[in-house]
C-alpha cells in the first residue's frame, strides 16, 4: 500500500487528487491527514507520534510536514521515519528542498531528514523541490498601485510549478524501486527576475529593501519565525543563489516539458486580486 502524508496541504492535495484517479485507489492508496473525512483517508498527525500507525504500508510518500521552528519540524519528521522503521515500511519518498536552498533558514530540517533516512535501514528517494512559482506569485505580486516592490534586486529564481512537483512525486512513489537511493533536484528550467515578472502582469518593478519587506511581513498574524524566513528567501534570490535552472531531471521525470513558471506566476498573482 502507498500512503501519502499531508494530503490536505498545498502539495499533498495535488498529489492526492491525482492519486484518487489511479486504478489502485482506494485499496492500494491511502491519504494521511490530521482530520480524515473522506474516502481512503486515515489519521496521520506527526505532532502526535503515538497515533502514527503505518502497518501495511509498503511505500510512504512523506510530504515535508510544514514550516515551523527547526526543532518542531525535525521532531515531526523524526517521528514519521521512526514509525516507518517500526511498522515495516519498505521505501520512503521524501519531498525535500533544492540543494541551492541551503542558504535558506528552513533548509536545516530538510537536510536533517535526508541524513536520518540515509542512516536508516529503509529504502529511500529524495525529491529536492525548488521554490514554487505559486510562492513567487504571492511574494512578488504587484500592489494596488501596479508596482512590484519585492526585494529581488537583479536576482532570478528557477521557480517550478507545484503541479509538476506533484506529478513527479506520485510517479516516483508508484514505482519506487526504480528510484531507490536517488536524490533528484527539481527546479524550473527558466529562472525569472523581477522585470520579467512585472512584464507578465503589466506591472512595474521597483524593488524595495529587505528592511521594508521585514516590516511589511511583521504583522500581528505572523508567527515569529515567518518574517525572517521570508526575508531570507528574498535575500537568497537577490544574491543569485537560486537561479540555477533544471539540467534535465525535471523534464525527464515528467516525460515532457515543464509547465511555464511565468504563466503559473501570472495566474497566481492575478488570483491574489491585486
């Protein structure tokens, strides 16, 4: 049986929707979520390790368990891997972060999880996902005045469509033996800069400062870890650490050309209503 965790999240829900149409559903595929309420769903809550039960699971598609302070994310992933070892899971497919993202503050739990898997007796595959084009649509959307002020500088981002990452993840999880021990870098094939983003949505690009971005992000609803996380993402893009394009891995695993990230960005930015 294949179990997909995080099935109600952004990436996980896309994977689950694809998997629901697979001939093996519902007998061969289950969807893990904290509050199951549909066919094939089971309770999987990494914040409650005692509740984890992977009995009968052959392949675990472990979707990264959300952003948070490092100790919390590491505890979540550690609980999942330990439960997989205990319950006889054979293969774990883990959605990690692109290696180019090592400068990002949320990289550490991903690298810890990769190391934990390597040190286990489990078969594993690591999908190092690039930053989503949809995220770029949120972080670099034009304001009401039609100006993009995101502090990207002259930097560029090899953003990737989340739908493509979902397609790859399900394909690998359905045939894990062919990908055992592999670490795949999954980024976009065309790095995007502020001027291109602006042209795509009929806006003007006038990047602000990181300090201004930090102030704007530090609202009353922001968790303490969120402003530095997002500001450092801007900084890494501006400094040119996330602009290396796909060398063919994403295209090969998809079996086709990736979705144009610029189009995904424009659609996401338009949906934000600004």
